[in-house]
């Protein structure tokens, strides 16, 4: 991954991750869009980030290794200016409207 994109993957950022999937000898790309809840282990070999979204009224989280060859690309949709927590696990229990309000208030504060 590019260094500039890795720096923008922070908790609270909205990202779209394109991953390579192999099925029946063919390879296709699938996207997963959501909010980054956590980023762990900095830039080292085992570094990961957690992305969460709600699909059909069920919360879905995926943990991606940053240096995985199965990630085709990462698009940063929006990135907050300031979030005062490194892990946003408390967002799991909130509705999408409350999440937007919380993240906006944190940015303005």
C-alpha cells in the first residue's frame, strides 16, 4: 500500500476496501465500505485495521492486515480531523444517526 493512504487509515475514517477473491479458478474484486474502529500495531508486519458496517440490520466487522496481498486498493471516503480515542468500539452499540452525531461532535471539539 502507498504510504499516504496508510497514514489516512485512522479510527473514525470512512473507507472502502477492495479485496481480491478467488472463485472457481477466476479472480474478482469485492468491496467493503465502513467506518474504521481500530488500527493496531502501527506500520509493522502484523499491523491490522478493523472496519465495521451494518448490512441488512446486522453489524459486520472485518479485520484486514495492512500489508495483505489480497487487498487490491483502499479508498478513503472521509477522514475526521480529530478523534480523541484510538479505539472506537463504543460505536458498536449505537445507531448510524448517533454515530454520525458523535463523530461530528468529536471533530468540532
